[in-house]
């Protein structure tokens, strides 16, 4: 069965290029020319992945993504932005996007991101329902809820996956390459600092209510989840 991809973008040239490229790769491609139309199609029938532009008339991509997550949708979102600024990426990730791609981009890179997101979606579907606990953090794979000392943490899909990986491997040093492979996939060719951005945001959220730092950096080796500093 072919995976369905919804492209939400008001740039006709980009939509045309993506439609041809994705269809050639065997995907079922749908399109929307603005945020309002995109939301309508998403609520009518959820695709396997959404490729979502940030700057659009009526409703921008940030707001579309925020409304999706508020409605409980877990559909993977690849956000397109022409703003090569860290703050824009952080906003996108905080609203619930799974990945971002800065315009202009090569079609091959977008295809690689799409393949990686589809693999992660399949892996999560195959993950048995369970609850992981480490110190005062509880992660529930069934409800996708994370609590720390009783306080609920609002994590994006990628932040959840990253924390899940750490909690499956407590007190074990995870190399950068291993994390990139597990979370972003073999053919991820994005910016070199994407992992550092996610680690920083995950630390901020897990330490929001005064909890001690559990995700620690091991210089030259990677990262580890452990309670002692």
C-alpha cells in the first residue's frame, strides 16, 4: 500500500516539483495551497506524512502544526522554512513538527527525510505498549505521556523518541552516530547541530520544574541518562 503525503504550500513551483518527485518515488501525493485548506484535508483524512510550509496566507505552518497536535494527531510533520534562523526552527519544533528543512533544498534531501520519518512511524507502531521509569521520570508509550515528579511534560514527537531512547538505555553512553541513526535514520543528511538543538530543548523541558539534570554530555563519547553528575 502506497504512503500518502500531503503537501501544504502556497508556492506553486515548489508544489509542482514535490508532486512530481514524490509521485515518481511511488507516493500518493495530495496538495493544499494554504493553511486553512491543509487543515481541512488533514481533519477529513489523515495522510502518512505532512510536508508543511511555514509562511502561508490565512493560517501559517506554525499554527497548522499547533492545531494538529492539540487535536491529538500524531502524523509526522516535515516543516519547510525559508528562514535559516535557529529561533524559527525552535518555534517549529515546539509546535510539534518532527523535522525541518530550510529552503532552498535538494529533492534528494527531502526524500531522505520522508523515508526516515516513515521508518520512525513504522517503528513506533511496532513498539509494544509499555511504561518506562527512571528516577522521577515516567514515560508511557501507550498514551505518549511523560511525567516528571508528577508534572506533565509537553514534548514534541522527536523529543519523545529521543527521551524514549535514553530511558531504554539508562546509564549507557549513547554515541552521537547511534542516536542519529535511531532517531533520524541512516540516510539523514541534515544540519550537523540538529541533535544538539534537540538535546538542549529536551533538557530545558525535563528540568522545567526544578529537576536535576539527567541527560548528561560525555565529552568525545556522546550522551548518557544518569542521575549522578
